[in-house]
C-alpha cells in the first residue's frame, strides 16, 4: 500500500521534473554526449550512407527521451549483453502505435555501451509521405527491404525488427503478451550476414493502448495497415491513440548465434525463428512476473 | 598505338575523354555537331550515327575500340527524333562494331535507368530491374539503349563490351541533366522531400572509361563517385537557391510548362527529387580498383553558376 503510494508520488515527481527546463537541458546534453560515442560513420557533410544525420537524431530523440524518462519511466535489464558490431534486435510489437520501437531506440542510445542507434525497417509508404520520410531518413530509419537490412548489417549497424508486424501491434487486449506469428525474413538475413540476434522482451507496451477490436476491412479501405478500436480511438480522433502512462521494462536476452544456409526451406528456418520467439516469450514472462504493477 | 573511336566527341564528356585518351591512344571521333578547335592528332567526322556515312568512318578508320557517348540526353528537341537517334543510332553502332573488327566497346549509359521509386533499396546493384520508363517514359530510349548494349555482351562474347552506369555527373564541361538543374536560378524542389543523391566528377567518369578500355572490361557496371548527400545539401553547396513547392502544385505545373517548352524536364523527372536512386559501385571497384579522385566538395565547386 505504502509502496504503491510512494510509486505514485515518485511518478508525479518525475512528471513535474520533465517540466523544468533544467532537466530538459541536462537530457539534451546527455543525448549529445551519447551521440558523440555512437560508432556510426558519417561523411564530411554529417550524413551516414543512408541519410541519417546526427544533428537531426539529436532533435528527434529529445521528445522521445522525455517520454522514455518521465512518462514511461523506462527501465532496461541486461542491456550490457549487446555485442559490439552488427546486431539484430528482435522484439515483441504491441500498443497500436510503435512507441515500443521508439523506446527501444532511446534505450540503446542512452543505456548501451557503446551507445547504438537502432535502425528501424519501415513500411513502404513512409517514403511517399512528405516530411515524414524526411524525419524518418534523418533519424536513421530505412525502408524495410532485405537489401537495406543486409547493407546496414554489413556496415556493422544495429537493426531492430519486429517480426510480428501489425499482427502484433494492432492485436486486441485479450491477446496481450501472446506472441503472434513471426515473419522469417530476419532469420534468413541473420544467417546470410552471420549476425548475432538479441531477443528483446518489451513489457508495458502491451498495456499502453488496449485494443478492443481491429477493423481490418475498414483499415484496408482507408489505405491503413489496421483500424484499431480502443476505449479512446477513434472517438477522440488521433489523440485517442496516445498511450497510457504504463512503465516500460525492456529485457534484453543473451545473444543467439545461428548457423546454416540462408536459402534453407521454410521448415528449417522456422525452427530457428521459433527459438527466438521462445526466448522473447521467456523474457516477457519473467518481466511480467517480476514487475510490481503495470503503471508503477 | 591502338585506335579509339568516340561517338559524341564534341560534347563535354567527349572532349574531356578525347584529351584524356590522347596520351595512350590514337583518337578519332564522330558527332552530329562539329568540334571547333579540337586538339591536333584528333580526327573528327561530322556525321549522323544512323547514316551510311558513319559506317564508312568505322570501316576506314578501323578502330580497335569504341566509346559510345553519342546520345541525346536533353529534352529540347522532338521526342520522337531523340528516341530515333538514341536507339537506332546505338543499334547501327553495335552492328558496325560487330562487322568491322572492333575488339573493345564501352557504352556510357546512366544510373537513371533504374528509375526512382519509393521501394528502391539503397545502393542498388547491376541486377536491379531497369524500371525508369514506368513513371518517366521520356527516357525509355536510354533504357532501350542500355538493354541493347547489355544484350550485345552475350551476342558477341568475343568483343569486350562494357556498359557503364554512372551516378549523377557534374563538372565544368559536361552538360548533364543534374548539372543544368543545379544551375537554375531558383531550383524547384518537392516540399518535404530530400533524397540522398550520389555524384561523380566528369574527370572521374573519363577515368572509369579509360580503365574499362585498358582492362578490356566485359559486363555491366554501376560507377559510383566519392559519396552522397541529400539534394538540398547539394543545392546549398553549389550555391543555389531552392524553391520548395508542394508536390500537388509542382507536378501539374511542371507537366504544363514542359509541354509548353518553358521548363527543361518532364514531370517524371520529379521522382528523382523525391526518392533516392543510389547505386552500388562495388562491382566496378572490385574489377578495376577504381577510386574517384574528386571529393564531393571538389565536385560541388566545379559547378559553375
């Protein structure tokens, strides 16, 4: 009782802390300092080979880092397990909007040694949207083609993949923490490039925006990947998709190294994918058992 | 000394190449327009590649190598004539090469043939489909030229044929599409889009051609330069002023103005200002150890405004 009360007080304190400009300045300085240590190579104009610009990342990360520190009050477990060099982060996906991807990205930047910029593999429609494509590219996100992923890994980058895709992100609340079917593309790329896979279990995101239903047909008609119905969406418009202040707990597992032929039959690949899926499932289970409450 | 015949020798790239090859080759050239004040030692012929007179040039000069630069790459003239000159001209040239003992052939295509699409991966290799004409039908002749030349490699394997697809070429002399775009007074761009673009200096293109000739390279190769920057950075570095307009306004405007002859590029070209078209030059580097001499900064400096 008193524990949860203290939790509420500290949560309010954290929220208030976010409003003070001093904390903002500190966080901004911390981000700049972490970005200086990122191993990604940039050219004389400040861009990496895929259009990422450190100065843009800095601007884009600040609001995300505020959410990370003061709204979701994120914690990481086992982040010291990230191996240097090329790396695939494979995580569960949930919460209607990809705040989980953003938080994972902030975690690898603020907490990992050396700091890494997690490169997301985006949807094909992102390049077609003005400004959105620009923001995505400058902050290190790419269109999710196999070629792009192989390119990044061969250059020693850290790529994050959510093999459940929208199946996971827009599932309904009764399915929370139940891993949906995994795509197999990431495993073939890992085998092809001999990249270690770090399973990641994100606890919290699955409660951030409980989905009541997903009207796939309507979504398709509107050209959207899904059309979730939640307690607040679409009733409050786009604002209705804002997440609840759940606490994020991001669990990193031991790196998994797979051997084999990238061109193997689906059955062989799926077996390996299943091992990753299980590892994530275990991380989620442990993470849920250990946490005191969803919001604290 | 071996003899090389350069088509399009009076153009910017042709002149540079002629001077570059003069040390180690006997150089002759053909072009539709004359080259006033060409260096001594270079023989030039003012001919149409589609005509019999050009075949006579190949037959009498008997070059061991041919570099094909003689293509129309602007849109100022009649599009049907442009298509004829480029496709039929190339076809005739390939036939003459096959029949008159040419041993080496370099065809300079371009990186535009892949096309600009949202699903483009970064750093496309030579096996990527040539889809430019899907959204940019005005350059389908360049795609056809590339395809003709690539097929020639397999048809006549004893002729060392090499198709080069360089990225955006800039320099003092060359008249490239991207060059004249960057030299516009106010440069129209698509609001909210800033794709990565690769550049290569005209001298480095000459170097790449010379390497291909020297080594008798066979195959299709992208030729990438020293690196890439977003479009707006390139415009700033070359001293230009942008005029960002929303796509919904710019596309019909460009379409209308191009048809009236008031704007030099068709609307399909806008996709190259929207999506990245970046090429992997790895295969060429591995085959030739090619290293561009000019840095991005030097390339941008070479754009005279």
